C-alpha cells in the first residue's frame, strides 16, 4: 500500500508528521511519499521535491511563480494517477493541494485534507471547490466541524497538535537558562515571520519598535528565533540597511518554542505562531505588513474583525492586532509596553489562554490517523 502526502510549509510539515506518527503502527509496510519537510521525512516520507520549492505566501509571489508550482503539481498528479495510492493527504497549503485533490478525487482516488482552509475568515466561496476536492476534512478547531458538516463535507475534529506539543504550564526558568538569560530579566521575543516575504515587510518596523522600547527600559533583552540560515542572513541584512545594528538582539537557530517560553511578551507576525504564543500563555502584539498592492486587494476579503488566531478563537480582541500602516514602530512599541506593564491584563490572559489550550487538546496523531484509516477502509 502507498499513501501520498504534500505539505508546502513548516506548519503543514508538523501536521503531517503527527499524522504519519499515528499511521505508521497501523500500516508498517506502507510507502509514504510526496512532498514534505524534515519532520515528515523523519517519519519515513520519501519527498520527491524539496518542500522549500513550494514555500511561498502572498497573492503576487504566488502569481510570479505560478508556472513553476503548476508544473510540480502536474508532474505529481500524473505520477499519482498512474500509481493510484490508497489515499492522498494534503497538509494545509490549500492553493496547491485543493487543485491536486480535485483532480485525484475525480479519478476515484480518495482525498483527505488536514486542516480546513479558513473559509470562516475569508474566501467562503471556496467551499464549493472543497466539496468537489475533499473526501474527508480534518479540522483543528472545534467550531469548524459544524461548518463543513452543513456543507456536506465529511469531517472530523482531531484537536490541534500544538496543544499537545506545548505544555499547559511552560517552564520559564528552564527556557531562560537554556538561552543564557537571567531569570529576572525582562525579555521580549520578536517573531517577524518564517517566510522571506514576512521578514522583508515586518523586520524593520519590529526592530524600530524594539529601539523605542529600549528608550523606556534599557534593561530589556530581545530574542528572535530564525527559521533557517537564509532567513537569519536576510534579517541581519535588513537590520543593517535600516541602521539598527546597534540594537542588541539574540538570534536563535530555530528554538522558537524556547524563545516564546522565555519571554515576558512577544511581538509576532500573524499566523500559526500567534497561536503558539497563546498556548505558552504569553501577552503579545500581533502585527502584519505586506506589499501595498497586495494589502489593497486582500483587506476587503475578511469576514470578521480579527485576523489573529487567539482573537478568532476568543471571538474578541484579547490582544492587539496592528496591520499594514497601523503596524508602525510607535504603535507597536506602545502596544508592547502595555503587554509588558499591565499586570492584571497579563493575569487575565493566562486564564483565557489556559481555557483555550484545554479546548484544543486531543490525541491528534491517533484521531487523525483513525480518520484516514476509515477513508482507506471504505475504498477497499
């Protein structure tokens, strides 16, 4: 038996790796192949292309690389149609995976999509394509189950893997020791994003905000986890070009969870990282900047007032969100200062984020694997 999987970025790599860890005991002789990152490869995936070739975010960057991405999709489609795996599993990355799933499902190959596209946030019309493309949807937030069920898409809520990976009570002292930080230091973690486009548009504003924060408290320590060497060098280049290299900041190779655990507060680009910060029970400011033309297009597509996952799950502005022009250095610094200095607010956040953590906690490896096994069994 073979199963095909595709992840296009680190968050999908993590999701699919958890699923593979649940499937392997049940399918010890199965061949798992497709496109994935280091975590999937550790679980035995044979990756036909480097996952980095797919990692691109944003409307215009995708358009610029459309022919390349479409070529990879077509090659993989032809390979899978000839092979006919027991199932195809798309891990997030809907722009690529849903198109591939639609073609495979039409040819009779069952398809599973792991982590429902955020049709509740924007692009609700995508549900029609999902109906055509997906044999079974796996969702990571409780409220999503009803949305897909109403649309007639078979669905399973499997919990969020991050809720299992992150402890309910983070060990701040251990994290600081690991990073060589004093236990009583005031620590701000800066997370401008893992993608090159995010680093490009967020880095300078984040670091200028750090400079303003230092004017209020010279004892602040700054830490920034980097997704890879390429991202680290680009970050340093942007900092130097902006004349901000005099700001002392500890750059880490990975170790994002350690950096969050060690923090008093986090300045974070919107995305999965903001949920990680919430699960670590940390105050935060969520921010996001992008190419101006892209912002003018996308700003009209949202269905709700929040973009940060913690706020979406809470259905209120638990933490500040600053987007595009509002994500300027002074606004970022002011919002971060409140997160650092408002003790009652920090205590409220710990309780709200703890409740959120419990709501997302399941054995995601076992439950997602069980759903995939049922899909396979129905097609035997």
